[in-house]
């Protein structure tokens, strides 16, 4: 059951990235039991790991496994973005 949710959210995130012209070089998804959250608590989540092409860095999209809602995006060790801020449409100039 969780494998189906992981596959579903990976496909949905990929579509959302494509729709907003957000380029990635790789995308993976997995279930993470008891992951430390930005608020300091531990929670079971689905993690969608992407690699962005500009700096070749990993970014993590953190998803609630029950509701499949994107909770936040971790772009660096201590940098977190709200989903609406991260998934804004981007132009080609954004990468130049």
C-alpha cells in the first residue's frame, strides 16, 4: 500500500515540476519512518528527492503519507520553502 502511494506522489510531483518548468536531473521517492522535521519533531513521511541541474544539489520534497499533501520543500540543510513558493512557474531565464 505505501509503495503505491510513493509511486503516486512521485508521478504527481514530476508532473507538477514539468508544468511549472522546474528542471531536474533525477527524481526518486521513498517512505521515511520517523524523519526529523523542520519543527524538531519526528514524523513518518514520503520523501521525493530531486537533483536540480544548476548546482547539482539534492532537494527534498516532504509529503504527508496519509493525505499526500506536500508539507514543505527542503532546499538546503536549514532552508525550507512552502510548497506554493517552490512550485511557482519558472522561465528559462531562471536557469541562466
